[in-house]
C-alpha cells in the first residue's frame, strides 16, 4: 500500500468511526454505517479500552479475524488508537497476534502507527519485532529508511530529530541503512537533513556508505554513482579488513553495482592482506556469476596462485561446487592435474575437506582426469586421511568406493581406526 493509500485508509477509519488522528481525539457520535464491515472487536481496537476488547473476546469475538477490505489484523487497528494503543498492543500480542503481520498491501501495524503519528505505539511495535528485524531497526527512522519509505521516514524524523545521528545495535546509522536498503532519493534527503555522508560503521569493520551501496541489489547502481560522482567518495576505499566496495558487490553477486564501480575506477587487480585477488575471493565464496564477470574483465587473474601456492582450482575444490570447478578447467584452462607447490596437495586433497561438495568433485575429477587416489601431501596425508580429518564421511566413502587404500600408513599409523566410523 502506497503512503497515499495508507493515508486514505486511516482517514476512512477516522471518518467512519469518528476518530480524529490528532492527539486530542475523542470518540463522538460514531456513525452507524460500517462501510469497512468491521466487527465490534475491530472497532473497539480502534478507539476503546482493553477492558472492552477483553469482554468482547470472552463473548466469542474472533481474535484472528481480519478486515475484509484491507486484510488488517486487530494489531493494525490498535496501532491507530491514540489513547489506549500501547495497552492494546500488549493485550493482542500476548494472545499470539504477530506484530509484523501484513495486510493485503504488505503493510504492518507499525506502518499504520507511524502514518497516524501514533509514535508511542510505533515504538512499542518496533521493540516487539523479531530479533533480526529489531537489531537492524533500532529506532523508527532506521525502520522507515530500511523500508525505503520516504514519507514515513519524514514523519519519524519529525518525531525524534536525534535518531538522524544514532547508531544501532549492528553499528550502522541511517546513511548506512539508506545505502544498503533504500534508494538514492532517500540518501539525498537524509544528507539534506544533516546526516553524515562519510560516517563509518561502528561494527569493527569501519564500512562506508559506499560499501553498503555495493550490497544493494535494488538501487546500488544509482547510489554508487551518487556517492562517487556527486559526493566524491573514493571508489577504492578500504574497510578495516581491507575490503573495497567491489569485493562487497562481487560477494553478493551484485554485478550491476560491480559494473558501475569498475566504470568509476574500481581496481580489479587489488588484493586482500592474505594475498587473495578478486577472483580468489569469488571462488572461495562459490560465486560463479561473479567469477565469470571478473574473468571477462581480467582473464589473467584466474592464472594467479595464492601466496601459499594454491591455484584457483584448489580453492574451488576446497570451498566451491563442481560447476565452478568444471568452469575453471574447461572454460578458463586451469590445470586439473597441478599440485599445490608449497603444500604438495592435489585437487583431491582439497576436495576431501569440502563437506558440501567434495564428494561430487572427487567423483567427477577421478573419472575425468585419473587423479592419484593415494597421493601424499608434504605431511604424508592422503586425500582419504584429509576426509577423515574433516569428518567428511561422504567424501571418504566416495574415495573408498573409487579404490582409495585405507591401509596406507603415515609413519606407524594407518587409517583403519578411522574407517570404523563408516561401518
């Protein structure tokens, strides 16, 4: 429901039920015509006290009945009760009604409360939201910004100016939430209202608004362009973990944001402190779309090994799935037979520790490339030993099925004690 539609609905409630949306509202001369076809309990939730609602419930009124016109619950109606709203929220919520239930247009009781400027109720509803939603939205302005509802955000800021500068539980303020969840119009309005465009998050990472914009799959392009081209933000700014916004965009496969970041000067050849380039990062996170995107831009990156000698294929075998491994071999030309030079490990050693996809990678690569099932790394461990060490039973079973030797010894030890786990 658009803001204008919600306005109209609340005004309809006001006119039909003779309630005012001002703080001094009183019930006078309620109309007899009930165009919204509300039950007595629904009407009581709007302008009466808890005692009347309790009596109606005891007489058999349905707590879970919704408005036939809007799909609103009793909590939606209680949200516009300017006098007894908080007590009614407690009453209905304690009886199992969900504070984040949506009407037919996707609006929750909190939207009704803010639109009616019933901020005491809105704050009560905000406190009662489920954990993850509550931690993101620490005040009404944070909520409205995260919802990308500019009209409600204006009302929320009007009710409490200090929220413009507040940081939430997760260390983010309104400009971070706007960049991550809203659109450029919201960002422009917040900055015009006084928000700090260059504020960094207080979550231990010191992320900028540009980092959050890179995560925004709906409006990231326009926000990135605004912060870089209009406000002059550094497109290669690093957080405390040395991640640039480009890493963030690739990590969630937000290729539209990645594209504009690159067009504005993002460095595709930058590396993290551990020596990973952007291709390594995409592979380690099993982001095949991002990996293909990067390869089209910088084909040489796939040929670079990490400082410890692991190739892109070794990383994929360790962290990604079979599709990504096959793409690296068949489309990018990565050598399936190459061993990690420093650790003396093959693809099988790394796949053996991959609990989600190792079995499929082992099965395919042994069949296609006749990889050595009992090859030893520099510590004398075979792929089977790595599988047991990772408690990767599926990979261990596949290796044994393909002919891995459970009697291979490392010093005086063999793998028979580990094999008991498979029996």
